[in-house]
C-alpha cells in the first residue's frame, strides 16, 4: 500500500462516516437551486435567456465541488488542531506524497458531492443536451475539484488556526463563487466586473461545465481547459512547497 | 547517536531553549527531566524535524535534521506528549496508516499490530473509532503505534502521562526489552522520578531552557547529597511551582494567535 493511497482512503472513510455532514452539505446547493432556480426563473425567462434551472444547474454543481474541495483541503487545519498532523510530519515519506494523498482524497469527496447534487438537479428538471458530452463534463468537475483541493491544502498549510478559516471563506471562497458566473451569464457585464471574472479560476470551470452540459459557452473549451490545468499545476506546486515548510 | 551543541530556540523574544549541549550514546537510555515549561518538548521537536532551531547544531546518527529531514525521520520513532491520533479512524486503521508511513511490510504490520494491541489491551476495541476511547486508552494507542516499527532511536515525551500503573509497568518493561534486544536508543521525558530512576542510564536536568545537571541517577543523588532522585531534582530546580504551566502557556499562545500576533 502506498502513502498516497492510504491517505486518499482516509479522506474517503472520513467522508462516509460523517453522514450528518453529507446531508448538511447537500442542503445549501439544494436551497440555491430551489430558491434561485424557481424564484428567478420567470424573470430570466422574460429577459429572453431561456430556462433558469437549466442555466443555473451547472453553476450549482460547480459551487458544490468548490465548497467541498476547499473544505476538505483545509481539513489540514483540523488535523493540526487534533494533532494528527504531527504524525504525518515526522513520517519518513516525501511530504509531497502526503500532500497528494490529501488533495486526491479531497477531490474525490468533492466529486461525489458534485455527482449527488447533479442527481438532485436532474430530479428538479435539469436535462443534459448531449449525453455524449457527459464524460467531458466529469473531466471539468474533476479539474475544479483538484484545483480547489490544492488551493485548500495550500491555505491549510499556510494558516495555523481555525479562526483563519472564516476569513478565507468570506474573503476568498465566497467572491470566487459569486464572481464565477455560476448564477448569471458573464456576457454584457460592466467593464471592471468582466475583468475580475476573467481572473476567477472557477469562471473557467463553470464555463466548461456549461458548455459540455447545456451547450452555452463563454470563453471556449480550449481556454477553459488550459486555464484550469495550468492553475491546478501551479497550486499543486505551491501547496507542496508550503506543506513541506510546515513546522509544528 | 544524538549530538547537540549550543542549541537555542527562541519564540519571538522568549528563549525556550538556551544554549544546551549534550550527547546520547548508541544503545543508551537517556532521560531528559525538568519542570513544566523547561524546554523538553521544544528540544524534542527540534531533534525530530518538527521545528527549526534558532541556532546551534544537531546530529542524529551523524545527520543534521535540517539538511536531511527524511533520512533522519527514517531513524526515529516518537510518542508525542500531545495527542496525535486520528479520532475518525479506528485503532486498527491508525496502526495501519502508521505501518504504511514507516514501510513496515504488510505481514509484519498485521502481526505486530495484533501483538501490540493485545499487550496494551486494546484488541477488543480495535474496530472502534478512536474518538470514542477514554483518555488512557488513547494514550495506550499512541504508545502501541509508536512501537509498531523498530526505529534506531525512540523518543518518548511523557509517554506515561495519565496512564494506570499496570500500563506504565508494561511500557517500561517493553522499552527496556527493546533496548536490550534490538539496541534501540531511548530518549525520554517524564515527571515521575521513580520511572526515570528505574529505566534511565543517564539523566540530564533542564530548567528555564538550560541544562543544570547531568549524570547517572546515582551521580545526581551524590552531587546533591540526597537520598532520592526526587529530592535531588527539587534541589537542582528549586521548589517553586512554575506559574507558567504548559496549559496556561498554550492558552496564551492561542490568544496571541487570535489577535493576529503570529510568531
Ligand atoms: N510555538 C510556541 N510559541 C511560543 N512559545 C512556545 C511555543 N512552544 C513552546 N513555547 C514555550 O516554550 C517553553 C518550553 O516549552 P516546552 O513545551 O518545551 O516545555 P516542556 O519542558 O516540554 O514542559 P512540560 O513538562 O510542561 O511538557 C514554554 O514556556 C512554552 O510556553
Ligand atoms: Mg513537554
């Protein structure tokens, strides 16, 4: 058994054992889907943009993957709080392997969450336009999951206390979500906002999902894919570096 | 096996370890004693690659932990003073992860896990999540896990904290056995002077970050003219209670962190 594998498995077991958390973390996307999907639906329709549930579902799936992967990645903070981090830090294994096990585990958990929400969206009336594009959509989900798990782990390595978690949530994760175009179309935005959304990595993830799931594209698939791959790679390196510098 | 020269660790302005030097020979059992907040754990953290020293030199089996962390990590095992188990995993899974970390072959891992869990009376509870364990049971698991692989050096930071006499006895018997049969070098701290006297061949006493005495238990008693190690310890370190108990200091540190005063 390899180190990456046992740590990946650990994340998965922790996820499966926290049933209450699974249910709780599905509540939020559900709320967004119902409140926004059905609440804003008529307005959206009147503005000539089509069916809002159809439009927002890929955004809600992306949101679920974002929150779940950041949250699991930052689980490092809990490992620090409860002490298990020390055990991993003195182990005679390259820290990059520890970090990879963590990131892959967090990403897998986020994928599962995303798939559960996709099923909920389907029940709420969401339909994929082309079934052949589903594997590509899964690839985008996977990329979003890896990107933000790596980001979560990097942040978890850099900050030392749980209080910092709230800060990160409010000043990083929420803006990433709201500026990604998960809830509204990115076309025809005022100047500053359209620049900011271009800097948001999740915007490319949402766009990739929307392109593959409902055939509406903003940046184009090639741009989506390359931005996500490049940023994920950078974050993995940054995360490994920060993780290798942790002192306890 | 362990060589320390002029080791210093400062946290901001505060000097936790202040120019200490000592050596521990191969196969020796060495006890590091001192009042709360003396700097024992900090020293162990520097030896075990968890903290970088402010200045001074360290060698473990001829290697500098700062320069070759992974080589050094292959050589030691440790039982931490603070909890370091994964509460969401079962006792068995905690042992399994440790075994994989230390490249213990599967067969050996399974055998030794059973043997150790039985020895520390956790076998019946092996499939329970660790967060459901009592304090003493968690402590026993920490120890069992620390003994799963056979390292060249074993660091034991107050391993017997909160343990019943039976388990303490088991632990020290086992540690002595490992030392005699496998030649494991042991570096331990404890607040129970009788334990130190019973197992340690050599003792260093540290107070306020400085080593104030060093020698065999007999030598320390002779030096101070006392009958017991406990009395000798009190003569060497004074009998005032350290107001800065570890827990208080920890709380202070937490407060400081909350206000963004990171060190
Ligand atoms: N990360 C840290 N930041 C600031 N101060 C610290 C830190 N770690 C330890 N200290 C301080 O360094 C001193 C030595 O602490 P250490 O944990 O080494 O003591 P100890 O000898 O192990 O004590 P005990 O017997 O209570 O375990 C204490 O005053 C403690 O408050
Ligand atoms: Mg200590």
